């Protein structure tokens, strides 16, 4: 399956993009954006706007809502198109390839940069009733909670990007995060397979040690707990068999009220998997103590992590003024 928005992007003019951006901006203060507001934000006259709006409607990138609260809103495709347009325009990627995977709240595709290096684009989709439902029904509107979808997906991507960057700074083993725009992250492609697909490994004990060591480093150096760690969120690189850790939007600081519960669950998931697959194991509480370095978690109150990033690092939300000039 391909990325639908990337197919239609070539058919869009700069003005179409400008109209989408105006709707996006309008949606930060109102669920539906009337044509006068779109015209004011985009500096395109309402006469000319009708043409662009009906084209965008045809591509299922925006839609019109009748009734008391009438106006336009972006669809899933429209929001995708804005992020992709920015990534293409700023020369971060030159093309998008086939889909790598689809989760409950994300889709991943291959992407090619301008040096010919294959990367991954992870598209966060949080706050839709069910993306699977949308796929089946081919209904790409963001009903009722448009703003939720946009802000929830963008902030999930932002959280993951920050986590990946912090892990990368410490040389911990996870994909290198390159750039983020809105709800899309471009990251390093890990050539390998998910741990749960592994049929064999030359040294499973060593692999388990490395996973525990990763949790330990993440805990003591970054003061974070993954919170969704399992054989589904660890990739094993080929051919060297090294573990890479992925999927970080749910990561929490160690002073989060459920940090200990989540950490025990992460450890338990891994232990159950290794016991079933390789018949090796360990003691959950001993491993917990090792990972936490014997820290008394009930004492921790001082560690409120600040997830702020400097504005130059993050390109969300992104409304470059030059795009609004004719
Ligand atoms: N950087 C990557 N390189 C290669 N494949 C990846 C990468 N990140 C994720 N994947 C693949 O995509 C799947 C889904 O990605 P993940 O980040 O776990 O999202 P989800 O929230 O949908 O589970 C993974 O199980 C893995 O197979
Ligand atoms: Mg996952």
C-alpha cells in the first residue's frame, strides 16, 4: 500500500498548499473554517478560493460541512499533504516508497533522501476513532474532533522525536531521528526484523543482557521508562543481530505515578518472551533493582522532566510566512 497523499502531492499547486495551510491555521481556533477566514489568512480572494477548494475536495484533502457551523476542515490526507509538502520542499526526502507497517496509531513508509539513502517516515495517527475503520470505510474525514486528531498526532510525533533525539545523544541503540514536521518523523531505517519474528539468535543470553542494559541506561541516564517495551518494539539488525529500540510515544519520566508499574510490565514482557522462545530467563525483581540502580522511587519528586525543545529544532507547528506570499 502506498501513501495516498504523496500520490496527489504532484497535482497540487503552491496555491492549493497555501489554502490547506490556511485551513490548518484556522482550525487551531475553530473546528470549521469559513471561506472568509481562509481568504483572510491566505490572501486569496474568495472567487479564486472556490476553484482551489473544490480541487482539494476532489483529492479528499479538505471537506465542506453544512449547517449552522458550516465551513471547511482538513482531512487526514490534507494534513498528510502539508507535512509531506514541507519535507519535500525542504529537501529532506525526494520520494516515498511502500508501506513498512501499520499500527493502531501510526503508519510507516520507506522514504528516500536526496543522497539516495533509504530512511523511514513514521506518520502518527492519534485520536481518530480507529484508523483501521477509516481504511475499511474509505472515510478520511476527521469528524467532530479534527483539532484533537491534529494536535494529538503532532504531539505524539513530537514526544517520540524528542525521545529518539535524547537516546541518540547518548548513543543508545535506537533509530537516528532526522527531522520532524507536524505528525511525521523521518528516521533511520533499521535493516532487520522485529524481535518477535526472530526464528533464531546466536547468543540469546547476550541479547537479553543488552535489552536489560538498555532499560538501565534509559532509566539512570535519561530518567525514562519506555512503557511499551516488548518483542514488538525491539528490532534485531541484520546481519549483526544487535537490538534496536523503537516506538517511544508512550515513554514516561521515572517520577510518573505509574513508572514502576510500567517498568515491571516492560521487564515482564521481555522475560516471558525469552522464556518462551529461548528457554532462558531471570528474576523480575532482581532485574528491576538492577535497572533502577536500587533507587527508591517513592522518594522521587524532584525529577520533573522538561520536554521543551528549542524552536529551531522542531518544525511544528509550521507556518512559514513566505508560503503565504503570492
Ligand atoms: N526505524 C525503523 N526502521 C525499520 N523498520 C521500522 C522502524 N521503525 C519501525 N519499524 C517497523 O514498523 C513497525 C511499527 O513501528 P512502531 O514504531 O513500533 O509503530 P507502532 O506504534 O505502529 O507500533 C515496527 O514494528 C517495525 O517493524
Ligand atoms: Mg510498535
